[in-house]
C-alpha cells in the first residue's frame, strides 16, 4: 500500500509560507528603511538655517526665515506681504497707501529715499536688510550701520544704457522672486509666480498684432509726459519684451519718472493706435489735489481725434504701479494688456 504524501506536502507548504512571510517582512523592512531615510533627508534639509544668495555685489549668506527683516525695495513689498512676512521697518512714504505695512504701527517708518532715517535700521538690529531700487545708493552706508546683518541688494537696471532692458526687466523680476522664495521658504510660491509671469508675457505678446503704434505716457501733476521706448522703469522695457512699435521717437529721451516733457500736440500728431498710461500721482499717498490721469487724458482736446482715443484704445497701469513694481503688479498689467489688445 502506498504511503500518503499529504504530510510531506503540508510540511513543505508550511515552510514555503514561512519563507514568503520572511520575504514580505524583509520587503516591508526595506520599504520602511527607505521611507525613514527619505524622511531623514527631508528633516535634514528642513533644518538648513542659511542659504547662499547671489546679488549684484556677489554671494551673501542669508538666514532662512529671518526673524527681523527690513525691506527697502519697492519690487518686494507685495510679495512679502502676500507671504505674510513681518517687517520691523520700511519706507512708508514710497509704499502703496493700502499696504498692510503702512497701516501697521509696529513697522517703523524709515522715510523716503530722499531723506531716510537710517538710524532706525541700526536700532532695529535686523537679521536681514533687503536693499534695491530707490535705496540702492545707501547700500554701503547700511552695511556699516548693521555689520552683523545680512544685506542683499536686489537692484537691477532696465534702462537702455544698461543694455538689454527687456531681458533685464524680465530676468530681474524673476530672480528677485526666486531669491525671496529661498530666503523665506516659499519656493513653491515663488515658482508659481514666475511661471504665471512667463505665461502672462506670452499672452500679452501674442495679443499684439505687431503693427499698431504704441504711445506710453506718465501723467503727473496734471501733465502728460512721454515715456520713451527702452527708457524708464515701467513702460520702457516693454517695447523690447513685446516688440511694440513706438508712435513717436524723441532724441535724447530720458528715464525721468515723470516722463519727457513734450507737447501734447506732438503726441497727438503721432496719432497712436494705443495709449498706455501710468498715473504717477495715484500711487503717492502724500499727493494732494492730484488730477486723475483718466481725467487728464479725456480732457485734452489735442488727443481726442487720435485713433487711440476715438476707438477707446487706452490701457491704464494699476494705480499703485509707481510705488509697487512687484511681480504681482506686472501680472495684473500684462493681463489687462492682453485682454485689451485682443478685442
């Protein structure tokens, strides 16, 4: 009579199951080890306390999430505000009136760039001072006042004298945003802003037909000043970025913040297809009895027969543009340009 093989099979199955259990256990242990290693790496990265930043002067070691921050660059205020960054001091006189920093009594007022009270910076004993634009000339003085602070100068030039104004403008704003993201641990937010910025540029560029004549102006004190191509901080670089054709060429055009002083009749004779306007006074809270740019344009008899006025082809920059040249301001402006030019 043949012996049953069931006992042997049962033993074999038990051994096989045990082996599988061991493999499963080893696999689980391996997965757990990998996860723990990844978590450890993330923890190590999260514990980084400083970051290397490159500004126009070189490489600077900056604390991550500094506790005491002074910001002086108009290109950074809205980004810092949106990210909830606290400031100990700022130049309230050259900031948008509706900025939360202006209303915050705990943020000390350094004053404007013409007569700043830099001693406030020294008294604040900051971990970080963000310099740029109007305050760029005070860089060395501030370094002497707060030798233990990290000082970064995010200034970038966009005038035609500096070279490729369009590239400088685009790359400067993106670099500033990415730099702030590294310092304040807002890398994802910074990447999104710069990605949206690139998309907004392409949208506005595609909306322009390549032939319409563009007139860019700055309205200040009831006067209309010509903002020449490649000159000035706001409109100038956009001629290169978007390939605009200027309705008017002026010899010796400057980068004056009020625009160049030419007659309204000269602007009218150039017969622009579009007029793009920045209202300088609307951005300055201390300006009293200022005439809104829209009223100045609408009440100028010489301009009424231009193609731009007769067709209603006028675009106004956001009211706070003169004191808020953040990447958010340009996102809003470019979206407005794309919408208007697409009609």
